[in-house]
């Protein structure tokens, strides 16, 4: 809503068809309203930016969760293959990992 449209809106007619005059205090209020509306517009832009950042963050977390799930599945497959083909080595790896945790 531009200043021109606000000024046109201020040209209010009375019931008798006369023009309503606007004195200084009403202009001051009008300017304050414009500042607030401008601030709301700026806040709206900030809110949209934050929403976009949140959406991007959520998408990134979803991708990360998917990658972690794939790594866990690959780890399980690798462990299964290792235990089936090389049981002794699998035990040594397991013992080494348990020793690291202590």
C-alpha cells in the first residue's frame, strides 16, 4: 500500500457531500501507521526468510538422517560379511572395538 493510495483514502466525503479536512494530528497518526505498516512488511520479509531457512535446515536434517541410516545398513552388511567369511578376524575386530570403548 503506497502513500498515494493512502492519501486517496484520506479524501473522505461527509454525508452531506462536503470534504473532510485532515489536520496535523491525523497526519501524524497516518505517518505512524505507515511506519508500522512498513515495519510489518519488513517483519514479513524476515519471517519469510526465517521460514525458508527453517525449510532448508529441515531438508538438510532429512538428508543427514538418510545418510546415517545408509551408513548403519552398510555397517551391518559389512559386519555380516566379515563374520561369515572371516569369523576369526571378526572376533578380533570386535575385541578391538570393545577395548576402545573401555
